[in-house]
């Protein structure tokens, strides 16, 4: 049996992490939940079948000695908790983003390697079957040379009304570090993480500080200190270009867009649902078409982590890739703040 703990007893911890661990209790012993809010930790433990609750992570590690830990705190606390877990010999599933800075993500990667421990990030969109189809087509050359990619994580009125998602000090930023990062990871993963040459970005804060309610509840506009939207161009050493558009609140027709499009010289593809197509003399020819996207991504991401810790050779969003994505997030913010391109 492997002992499991969860740090940060919030909504993703319950809906995703605990929900999955509960399905594997033949192999996993659910030992502890940690949250600075003692009542929250206790209620979470009781309701989700964890044996004990703590307010202090260090005390929990000394007492329980867990083999694997989920980190589900606000972003600001990912680094300290991941480092603590790894130094106590626990494998880690850390929520996205990996950390607040590239330097932190690098230290986390290096410690995981030194300790020979799994450090995975919950970039769950990677685990959709749609992703497998498009990645295989890319690998097999069906798309030809992909010279343009468009990644979008856009909401018309989707400022999160819970947690600390509008607080820069706790989150490190707004839509880019929260939702844009998912489609950035998805695009980079399909493209096999090409070497980045240059990043150019612009960001806006136009609506979140004026409005106070939307699809995901209410927020305090006087405390909204993250960006509303980021638009970025990432140029690769291989000559290709990736355009990323992300926003919590943008005056657009659709209520939400979460997708990546790939444009190759042989064919084009869309990720969710997976579709691959090409033009033949003005006619659109479908090469592959899934009617609906795979929505079991969260559970599959958790499954990959648990299976990997138990010894299976399965893909996880690993520590090196997490560092690469964090480096891009940092470069995008840096370019937007400075108003100039950043060379990597
Ligand atoms: N993969 C995804 O799609 C996805 C979805 C939602 C959230 N997330 C990520 O999960 C994390 C948490 O988000 P959430 O929506 O569950 O937020 P939440 O506000 O619901 O939960 C956060 C919890 O962490 C606790 N906490 C605060 N500081 C702590 C500390 N130092 N140590 C331990 N616990 C602490 C809070 O008391 C709260 O219970 C964020 O990093 C977010 O980006 C990822």
C-alpha cells in the first residue's frame, strides 16, 4: 500500500484528486489532508475518507511519512510544498502552474531528479484521447511541416469567483498562468517542445476592475489586480510560430473557447474534439473526425500519476516539461511588461 496525502483542501483537491484516489483504495491508503483552515481540513478528511487532518505540512510529513502527495494550494505555495514533499521522499502531483517563477520550477525539477522521485503536473488536457490522435498524426507526418499553431483559452465572462484567482500575489497572474497555461502546454506537447527563440506579448486589464459578476460567480473589482487578457507570439528556432490568446473576460461571441489549431503544409488539425483535414482543389477533405471531445481528462491525468508511481512506464506531464512551460509563462509576462520581445 502507498500512503497518500493532499495539501490544500479546496475545490480541485476534492473534485479531482480525492475523487480519483478514492477509486484506488486497494492500492492507496488515504492518510492525511492539510489546510491552514483546520475546520476545512477536518471536514475534507471526513467527507473524503482520509484518516487524519493537519494544519501544518511539515508536521504531517514527520508523522505520516506519505509516499505520494497532491499539492492543491494557491500557486504561491506550490514551490515550498513541492520542495518539502520531495525532501521527505514523497512523489508529487502538483496542480498547475508548476510555480510562480521559472527559477522555482527549475529547483523543483532538480530536486525531483536528485531524489529519483516522480514530480508530475496536472496538465490534464494532455490526457484526452483527442490529444493522442492529433499527436500521432503530427508524429507520423500527416500534417507535414506545422509552421503555425493557434492556442486559445478564452472566456467571455469567466473570472473565477472562488479562491484567489484575481490576486496577483497569491497566483502570479491571471488568465495566462491559470487557463492559458493549459493550452500552451497542450500545443507544446503535440509539437514535442520545440526550442523557443523569441517571445512577444501584450496584456490588458480593461474589464475585471470594472465588472464584478459573471459565469463563475462574483469578485471584488477593487481587489482585481491580475490581467484580463494576454496575446502572445512565440517564435521557434525551427521557424514555426505559436500564437496564444487567453482571457478571463473578453467581449467575444462564444462564452468559452479552449482549443488548439495546428496548420501544416499537408493538413490542419483541431484538438478538441480531434479533427484533421486538408484541402484538395478547394474541397475540405476530412482525414479524421471525432464527434465529441474526451472529457475524462482529469481522471486520466491522476491515473497516469498513480500508475507511474506504482512503476508503470506511462506518460506524465513531467518536471522538465513543467519547467519549460513555466519559462514561457515568465517570458510572456516579461515581454508584456517591458513592451519588447524576450529572447530565450
Ligand atoms: N488542473 C486544473 O484544471 C485546475 C483546476 C482548478 C484549480 N487548479 C489549481 O489548483 C490550485 C488550487 O485551486 P482551487 O480552485 O482548488 O482553489 P481553492 O481556493 O478552492 O483551494 C485552495 C485551498 O488551499 C488552501 N491553502 C491556502 N494556503 C495553503 C497552504 N500554505 N498550505 C496548504 N493549503 C493552503 C486554502 O485554504 C484552500 O482550502 C491552484 O494552483 C489552481 O491553479 C487546477
